[in-house]
C-alpha cells in the first residue's frame, strides 16, 4: 500500500462532545503510524491551545492556526504571519464598531479590546478554551499568526469587503478566525504532502467545521464527520459516523487502513 497522509481536525473530529479523544481513535492512530503513514493534526488552534491534545495523542506532526504554521517531528517548517499593516487597520475598524479582537501567536494569546466580554466568553467556552487576557499592546510584542474577531453573522460582509487581505472563517455564532487570504489548512496540507513525497490522491482529511471544507474538497479523500453540518458533509467524498460514535475508526476501516 502506498504511504498516506492523514490529516485530522481537533474539535468535533478528534475530540468527542466531552472534549476527549475516543479510545477507538487513539488505537486507530497507532495502527496508522505503525504502518508508516503520516498522521497530522490540522487545527485552527494555536500551539498553546492544541498542545494538550498533541501530547495526549502522541502527535509529532501538526498544522496550526488554520494553516499558518506547520511542524514535522515538532520542528517548524512553515510560517505565514498576518500582514501587520492590514492587521493594524483591522484593529481600528473593529474598535470603531466596538467589536472585540483577540490575537494569537504560537504560544500566547491576548485580547486587545474589552467591549463585549460575554460574547468572547461564550465563544471560547465552546471548546473549553482560556479567555484571552486583556493586553491592548499585544500586537507590538508578538508575531501574529491568527486573529479572532467576535461578531455575529450580520457583520460578515462588512468585514470581508473591507479586508481582502484576510480570510474570515466562522467557527462559532459569535466569532470568526482571521487568517491570511491565501492561507488555509488545505494549502499547507498539500505543501507538506509534496515535501514528504506523498501524492495528492493519497491525502485523506477528516473534519467537521467550516474551516475544514477546503481540505475536504482538495484531498484525495475528504471525510466529513457525522456531526458536521450538511454544508460540510456535501464537500466530502465520504461521511462517517459522529465524533461520539467512533466516526474516525469506522471511516479508516471503510478505507481499509485499519481492521
């Protein structure tokens, strides 16, 4: 069998609704590694927020911040920071509308405004994430891989039209991720596959969210979790069971990668 690259989202995919990996998932990942396949976490989280999952699952390869950083054997091989001039304009734009913004480096995060704390907390609590500390000057002291802007869908078009330099990816009813316009999990996954000599048709991706759609579409095989929305499922080649009912294991068995 040719070597595969298997890339898996964290929230709603690798983790169940209790924010824990299933035993069947952990066993399946071990089988894949023993067979020589390249297993990669592909998450919107920063290294700070993904670290506990990376450690628990024994992963050494991971894509973070929606594709803005990539690591092989824990060594960073790719970096795509947000444009600082455009980001400064975004902060002023959000401030004028009393919209909160948090910024993410690899291992820290900071909230540069404090207009609507309950909205920020609601979004971060959805994945048991920490509330970013209030640090108005965060941008001046860190490399910024990703932003997080806290507004509802009514403001989507306003931000997207004002900042073509960025891609705004909604992950919660109250929040969107901000990443470079030409960056994504999908593009970084394909670049890693080329780097290690794995053909695009041997790339398999698993996801459940809006930020997973492109990687489901561009992979050789895109697998949507059963708990994904219909929009996400329609982007996939295969729809498996949910993240609470052995969805990853069942799909890998259907693909004849585990017994």
